[in-house]
């Protein structure tokens, strides 16, 4: 480094500069990272090479200060400035930090979970934070089995879960946790709150958006239908919305989860009576054939955690 130091001093003197520009040169050429870089590449760098690279060296020193101070005004926030050699010209490259890579990965995971009218905290759900009790262990074990099997062979059909239990026992949270775990493994999932979705589908009739909204849901790689049976359905919602979604997913063998306060038999009875009071057991049976094909019933038992 002694030879390099002498060479850098000669550069300053040879330029015949003073005042502010001289201070800038001295600051740049005194920077330990700059000195080390020049030392490591001294066989390839002439005095002229260093002089013509001064603007980039100055950029490096200034941006490094901002980086170390977490200054948001730096050229590339989240990226660390590093020196590089490009055909006898010293340049600055910006390398993403571990923190930036972590944030980007978290964003990618979040973007793989399409949440439609679901509680915000469900997006933060995780398998690790799902409290295991005797009444919830079967559902967790079945969820982990699905995740492992789907990851091993995503192109094969895998029967999903129909989570049934009382209010507040963790059914919706578990769906969110499964969706997050699948997202970590690179798979996209759509979660939707069915009563809200049904209301939106009715509104979509007026602006001719029924088809696109229906397609988005029925074609989702993995679909989770939350709170099915919470409200009475019109015949149109049951047959032309839910029925169409389930028919497509059964034909294409796409994984479809459900959560409900009704078990499957109770849901069939619920679906057999429309909002107008018409009894249509055959149509309800047709819907439930698809539900049973797509999922297996798993109970989630416990206290109402929403009151705690």
C-alpha cells in the first residue's frame, strides 16, 4: 500500500489542482476501500486509468457514506456500492443487500397469495404459529400431508380439506397458514370469503363483470373457499356461480379447500333451500358431489379464539 499511496499523491500533484477539487481528490484517494482496490489491480491500472475513473471513484465514496448511514437519498437504496474493473476503467456496481433480498423474497411470497375479502391478519398466518391442541392436531396433520404431497407432485390431483368447526376455532387461520406455506414453496393460492364474493357477483351483473370474476376464481391453481354456507344462497349463486366453479375445478382436478360451520351433510341440507324458500335437494346434492370429490371433511375443535 506504500507504493500505492505515493502513486496517489503523485496523481493529486500532477493535476495541479487546489481548493475544493483537491479536497475531493484527497478524500477519494484516502478512502481505504479505494486504496485497497487500486492495490489489488495495480498491475492493470495506470495513472491515466485512475484519473479518468475519478468521477466513478467519487461516486463510490459518496454512495458508500450514504449506504452506511442508511440514507434514503442514495442512488440505489437497498444496494451496496462496490468497485469493479471494466477494461482499465474503474466502475461502480450496486449489489443487492441480504436485507433487500429478504424483503424481495417476502414480497414474492405475499404476491403468491391472492386474498379476496379476507381478514388482513390471515396474510400473516403461518403453520409455525398455529397452536396445536388435541382438537386441532388432525387438521394440522392433514394440512401438512397435503402440502408435502402437492410439493412432491403438483401436477397430480390431490384431495384438499373441508375444515368444519364452530366459530373462531381457527379454520380460516389454518387456510391462511397453508396458503402461506405453499407460497413459500412457490405455489399460488387464492383465498376468498364466499359470502362477500357472492354479493360481489350479484353486483357484477350490472357492469358485465360476471364472466371475468368467475374465471379468475375457477381457474386459480389452488382455491380456498372460506365460510361456505354462512349465508343463504340464491339459486343463481348456488348453481351458476358456486356450481360452475366447482364443476370446472373437478374437471380440471384443481385443489380446492373449504371451511364451514356446517359439516358436509348439514351444508347439503342448507343448500337445498334457496333464499326464496324453494326446496331443491337434487341441485344441492349435485353441488355436494363436487365438494366431496374435491375435499375430505376434517374437524377443527376448540374454543372460540375470537372472544379471547
